[in-house]
C-alpha cells in the first residue's frame, strides 16, 4: 500500500517555466489537497478537491491550477513559475474531509531561479 | 477566520524531560483539533486529534486535551526521547468549513541524549 505518492522529489525551474507536480493515492480517498510549506508560516492550503471533477481554491491559489479527473490523481500545475513559488509542496488525502486525518506525501522541494 | 497559534520554537530538551507545546485557537463554534508531526525529510503524520470539548487525544505517549474554556489544545509528553525530535504542528478544521485544515507555524523540538 503506497499511500500518497508525489513526484518529483526535487525540481529546479527557471522563472517563467511551467511544470506539473504529480500526486497519486491508492486508498480510494475522496478528499485531496495541496499545501505549500514555507519557514515560519506553517502549511498553507493552495487547492483542494472533494471528489473527481470537483475542485476549489484554498488560501493561496494564485499561480496554480488543479484538476481531478480521477479519484486517484490530483496534479498541481504551475503556470509561469516565479521565485515566490520556491517552497516545499505537500499533497495530502483523507477519506472524506480533513476531520478524518490526512495522509501526506513526502513532498516536492521546488526552487525557482 | 479560523486560526491556530502555537508557541514559537525552537525547543531543546534533554532525554526524559517533560515536553509541553502550547496551542490556542480562534474559531466560531466547535472545531476539530489536531497535532501533526514532521520528522526530518518526511511529510507530516497525524499524531492525535480531538473532535469535541474535553476530549483527550493520545498516541505514542503524547497527549492533548480539547479545552473549550481556554480555547487551547496543548501537547504534552512526560518523558521525551531523542526519536521525538521533529517539528510539531497544531491544526484545526471547521466548524465554518470542514474542508479546510488550518495549521499553526510549527514548533521545532530537539531532544539531546
């Protein structure tokens, strides 16, 4: 049982480039979310999804897009990378809502130069 | 909006010392409260949770009691080990929105042998 799998683990982008961070879970969880972790700021919610075909914005959605075409996958797209998007990104899933407790992926460390 | 505030670190302790990390929250109604732990180089893991007032969550020797009167959810452990060195995050969910989990800034704990 792999849980939540994130790829890649590390990525360096140039300003203006686009890329997709991948997230997949094999627990049949309905709820999936993306957070970014910055020093001294805890984790901030970017986007979340309560099921296939349904997504919504979190606290810091600007510059990011998501889609949820299947229950298993929830990719995060950076449209035009900026240095302010340098961060560690975590994908998390839960059976239905965060009240059930999250299972987190191991993270993607992104540097934008 | 709903938010949590936790004590700033870093906290450095000797093995077998008593650990307390303070967490207070602001929310209307009765949120669910959580403690997550992040070991070096890993994603976050759910440590314990409480969903209503006076509930006590416990796991791995850690405890936290949901105190409505003081809007607090302090984390405690009676005798820490080197393996408890990690970053600890307090978090809340709801009641205004069950689909968003709000995290505190995190407290870094280092336990020395």
